[in-house]
């Protein structure tokens, strides 16, 4: 299955994607999305920050082409654009998420 948004919203160049993923809050958001394997409500993707800060982080991930925003029944969700990122930067998300999962305290 191909990402219909890939052409309209291409994944940014590697330095931009790495810049988006280097922030601990954004990395945790991507880790949670990846581990869930599905779109998640925005509030389920962060702890300890306010809504406006979370919105800023979502914007950076979206502009890098890593995530997309969905509105379902009036609720905002985020979805990882795994296929598009994997097509543009093969193996990057798997490696980053694997490292984040291993580094996460149990």
C-alpha cells in the first residue's frame, strides 16, 4: 500500500528529518506512534508538556514529513507516515525507534 500523501507532502531531506527526531519529546511521540502501529489521539503522545508546546512539536514532525494530522469525529489524531519515510530514507525509522525503545527505562 502506498502513501497517497507522499507526492503531495514529500518527506524532507535527511538533515531535516534527523533534526525533527533529535528532540526527546518528538522522539517519544514517534516511538509511541510506531509502537502503537496506528493513529493515536494527540494527548496520548506526550506527558509533562502543555498543549501549545505539543502542537509545536507536532508541526515540526509534520513539516519533516514524518507524521500527518487526522481529524476523526472531531478529535485530532497523529499518524506516522512510515511507508513514505521508509521509501525516502530506508531503515531510518526502524533504527531510531529500536534505539529509543532500548533506551527507554523499564
